[in-house]
């Protein structure tokens, strides 16, 4: 049953854990919280926060799937149906004929946003959430008010919702524009990232030179390549595929390897210090002498773990694999146990 509810290549978070992803707090402001509905609308509407809180709320059980591969099933969210807030008193829609997309904007320092097509809004019936698991939303999880969009990766659910803008043309959200996150975001179709940012020829040249330092190489295909001594310092390599690649002594310091795949890669003595490894997958990789200190390991996989802690595809980790508390605290508990057991 659970299996059917877990989209491909997602792992369940254990117990009560709810990772914080992205921004951690709203913009500081003394003005009271309001929610504005604007853009291609018949009439602009500004909701006072108190008015929203005093409306009868509904409760929904929603499965949360983060693009960095963690999922949390049956979260209990309470709040208001977005579609109810997008109606005139007559019950007619607030949006104009010309409206095709909806942008959700946060009260945050970077005015974080994400968008959905109007069709998706109608079909997915999102929630404007005020409470989660029986309590008011924590600030770091988007309190006092956030979007929760079922059926899409969680980056489509803006924290600290302040403005809803109807658009005739789509406007890419923050992660979609900055990190190459897929605009459709369907976890069942694994729509995590858009295609690679560079041409095959350009990739070939960089691979020959073994110098990726500082480059943006989203979704790079490097399966099975011989890349010992690679310099990938501070490179953006989200979603790159290094399966079975030879990466002895590679330098990945401060690089972004979110969701990168290293299945069976030879990473002996590679240096990952300070790298973002959220959602990266090291199943079957050789990590002897590898340095993982000060990395971010939310949703990182080192092997499939069952209750007996045996794993047929675990990474090769031994006492020469370096890791510190900074890195370990961000790792899921069963993955941490696997790593620590093998390091003894
Ligand atoms: N304002 C704002 N909303 C945001 C983000 C963000 O950085 N800023 N990150 C998104 C991403 S990628 C995810 S996975 C979820 C994380 O929500 P959580 O921190 O409550 O788990 O929020 C989404 N909404
Ligand atoms: Mo995310």
C-alpha cells in the first residue's frame, strides 16, 4: 500500500521528522499579514490574516514529496481550500478569461515564488494551510500561512504566502529559474529537472579537460567516464549522472551535487568538503578515503537499508571515509546508522 503511494526514487523520512528546505524565515516586517489576490482578476481582493483564521477550516491528509527525494506520507494539514478564496460572492471565479497561470509569491527576502497552470490549480485543489499535524505551522515551515499543493513536488508549495497573481503568460518560479527544477513537477513522472544546460559537444570538451570548476552543468551525463583528478570545485552539477565513473582524487569541494547519481562510481580519495549532496545517491560507490566533511546530506542515500541493516548495494565505506557531525546530523537516521556501522 505504502509502495503505491511512494513515487519513483523517493525515500520515506523516518518518524516525526520534517526536513526544512530552502528559506528558513519570512521577511521581517511590522505590517500585519495579508493575502492579496491580483493580476488577471475581475476585482483585486486583500484578505486580512484574522479573517482567514476565523473562516471554517478543513483538514486534509496530504503526501509530501520533495524533489531532493524525501517523502512524508499522510501529513495532516488544516486550512482553507484555495479555490474557495478565488471566488466572488456570487460563486463565479475571481479570475478573468485571460488568466492562464497562477503565481504564488512569498513574503520573504527574495520574494520567492512558484507558479501553476490554472488547469492544475483547478484539478489539484490546493490548500492554503494554517496548521500542520495539529499545530499552527512553524515559522520555518511557512507559518503563519503557506501553500500545500498535493500531487506535485513540494517546491510548488510556497511558504509564507502573501500574494496570488493571475497571469496570462507563465512566470517561472525561483527554483524553476535558478536551479533548473522542472516546471511541471509531477513526482509520478519524475519531473525533477529540465534538460541539461549545455550541448553534448561542450560537455565533451569539458570532460576531456577534466575541469568543471565554477561551471553550471545541470544534468550532465558522465556515466562510466574516466575522470580521475577531475577539478569540479564549486561546480553546479545538480542531477548529474556519474554512475560507474572513475573519479579517483576528484575535487568536488563546495560544489552543488543535489540529486547527483554516483551508482557504483569509484570515488576513492575524492574531496566533497562543503558540497551540497542533498538527494545524491551513492549506492555501490567506493568511498574509501573519501572526504564528506561539512556536506549537506538531506535525503542522501548510501544504500538501501532494511531492519537488519544489511544492504546488498551499500557504498563501500571504511574507517578512512571522513565525515563529521555537521554532515551526519543532516542525514536520515537509517542512512546514518549504515554509514557509522561501516566506518567502524
Ligand atoms: N518561500 C519559500 N517557499 C518555499 C521554498 C523556499 O525556499 N522559499 N522552498 C520550497 C521547497 S524546494 C520545498 S521542498 C518546500 C520545503 O518546505 P519545508 O521547509 O516546510 O519542508 O518549500 C518550498 N517552498
Ligand atoms: Mo524541495
